[in-house]
């Protein structure tokens, strides 16, 4: 089985893999990381040797002691150094190799945030209550932001510096939704593409229990209740011979490098 390729040179892409007791799925997931990319396995308190397995397979292990899906994702984002950062579940339900066209879309400037719309590979892969909740959240998201998305899946890609500049604060189940909401509020171009959703290894920490489902609903409801930022004042009329600066997180001026927002202070998360 191919291990993750490690190199002293900066990685082309960083893939954040939040991990809590995923020893059974890690070998397959890490074998699917594209060549030249770096796997950042964020161990969120595993007791099954996940961190040891990930390290043995060549992944970079980030330890995040604070429990929570958002805490693990953000610790990985803070540890990333590549220009483009991807996110993928570490349970074997999603193939990280499918992120290659996502990254190309971000790099070409066609989109600022690319999401994978999960399509179950067979019956029973995605519990009915989880699918129904996802549809409701997608409709509420459309009402809140205007984005016409059909899924809020964890497979996604965007540029690192603008992601950090979103100032994401949720550290539990609301993190993926908050990323989309704040990206929409910032005027990002958000796209989604169908991806096969495979049978996961082990039970889900979120939709696998009523407690996890309730916590996810509560976290995401809180995110949707965040007020939208005030609209900027109407721009003054430009002087003759000048052009207004383009909008968006990667706005550029002719002959200049892209202007990226400054990164805020990074949360805890140590490389080992």
C-alpha cells in the first residue's frame, strides 16, 4: 500500500483530515492522497493508535486536545502552509483523490470555495434523518445567504489565507456551515460538484447517535442565527481614468500580486 509521500519542500496542497479513532480507515484514506500533497491528520484524542498509524504511513500528525470537529479542522488549517487547503473526512466515506479538480478550479480563479455534493454509492450509506437534516440546512442557508447549494459536505477546497481571514469561531459541528456562511457574506464564489459517498468505517460521531445529531443541529442553528454583516456604503464615483478595485477575497490590480487578507491569530495545534 502506498504511503503518503513526504518531502522537505513545501507541499503543493495540504489536506486536513480530522481524526478521532479512525485506525481502520486511515490506510485507505492516506493511500488516496494525490502525489505531492501533504496529509495533515489532526488527532482529536484517539485511543486506537490512529496517530501512530498515520505517522507510520507518512502523514503529518497534528494533535488537537480540544474535542470537536471544528476544533480539529481549524487546528489543521492553522498548521497548513500550502496556498490551497482541502478538507476531507477520515472515515473512508470520501475519496481525497476527488479533490484534484476542486484544487484546479480554485487555482484557476473560477471559484473561491469548492464543495463536494455527496451522492450515496448505495442504499443505507447516508441515514435518512441525516439527509433530511442536510436538506433543511441547505434551504435555511439559501434563505440566509442566497447560495443555492444542495449539500454542506466536508469535502472542500479553498485558499488558506482567505480561509483564515474568515475568522471562523465554531469549534464543534457548526464549523463546515460557518465556513460557507462567512464565505458567502464575504462575496466568495462558491460551487459544488457531485462526489460518491461511500460506506464509512465505524459509526459516525455526529449522525450515528441522537446526542450527536442534536448537538449538530444546535451548533448549526447557532451559526445560521449569526447576523449578516452590514452592507458597505455606496462607493464614491471614480475619478476619470481610474477603475474601481474588483471584489472578492482574491482581488487583484493590474500588474500586482493578489492581495490576501492578513491572517488572524492561530489557535492551538502542535505538529509532532
